[in-house]
C-alpha cells in the first residue's frame, strides 16, 4: 500500500510512504521464511537489498539450514531472537549464534559459508538483512563482526521504551557494530502499550521499520498509521519518527543507512555494479578464487 502524501504538523517528522506485508519464501535447503524486502513489491530500499524473518517452532521448517553457499559484494546481518545456529566458512572461521546475538558479515570479494541449526526442536527465530557495499569496497577482504546478546547496550530513552542498540548511537551510547560504509542504524525497539516516543533518525539516511510483535502507531499526528505484526513501513524524509505502542505494546526493528545511489547488478548471492562484474563473480567462484 502506497500512502498519500500529507503535510506534516511536526517539522522533520518522517511519514510512512509505503506499508507492506512480507511474502512467504524459502531459502537455503528449504528453510521457510517471510521475505519483507527483496520481493516484487519492494525489490530494495537503497542500501538495503533484502530482509528475511524466520520464525518457527516446527523443526521441519528450519532443520535443513543453509548449507555452503557463496556471497560477493554486500553484507549480511543475522540477528538471532531465539535458537542456536552454527556458522562456518571456507577460510576456517566458525562460531555459534545464540539468542540475542548478532553476526555482521562483510562478504567483500567473496566468501563461501554455511549456517546450520544447532537444535532439533524448539523455537528458531530471527532476521537476516542484506546491505549493499559501495563499489569501492565490493572487492575488499571478507570480515566478520560477531557479538553476544550482552554486548548490545540497552537504552531507556523514555518511560516504557527500551532500545537494543546493534548499530548506531542513542543517548550517548553506541551499538557494537562499527566501521560500516553505510553508517547504519539497527535498533530493536520495545514500546509499552500507549507509550509515545520520538525516535531520532539521521536526515541523511533511508529508513524503514518492521513490526514483529504487537502493534504500533507510526508517523506524524495528522497522518498516523496503525501497523501490526508482520508489517513493514518505508519512511519518508525527516530527522525523527513518532511512535506509539499499541494496545498490547510493540516490538519492532528500526533500520536506517546512507543510500549509495549506485547501479545495482545482482544475481542470487552476487551483488555488483555491472553485469560484467556478475559474470566475473561466477567465473571466480567456479575457479575457486573465493
């Protein structure tokens, strides 16, 4: 749903320009997902290429995991809400993602990795976000930033509001992820029922929100919209977003980043700037150069 443009009563307040629900999808070896960005409705939101939510307590939905697969030219961000996921790559790096943890992987010039559930029952839930890299960094060396739940600061900017900082700054505290070209903001926000809060968002950044628990009212007073669990909203221009927790409160992601404004050529796990670079990525992968 595209939302008509209305004049805001609060200067700098970001309006909601589009509201959509995710699309059922599968990836890896058949893992069931809710794809929010990277669909026909919303192909991308520069610099964000894809957002998947995975949530199931049925092992058949996730047990096959994501066996070895390549990436080049972008970053993947995995945020675990529940469950355990073991990851490993072709350079000898491995680790375990547990509830509340984050892995920020910069694939750069190429990496082959796997993400496999380390559980056979119980809830598996979380998100994977793909973020584009600027042309100057697409062939950089791969690297990881990995953090347990305890590394993410919890900030209470107002009564009834808690913000988990994965990336970005709020009230003088900063999320642990650093050195990212798009200067991202990645927040997990919890709002008590009826709580109002103005979330600061850099005016230079493209931004969206995704509600994954409860419901929230978002936008300036004269064009506020109700969002429920499973809905994503693209935000217009401004330097803050007005939020109000619904009757049962809300939990949502607020994600923002500097748009790159560069041409995008993508095919599956490769995201470059030209089709020639995509062909080269296939050649390099087939010849073992990742």
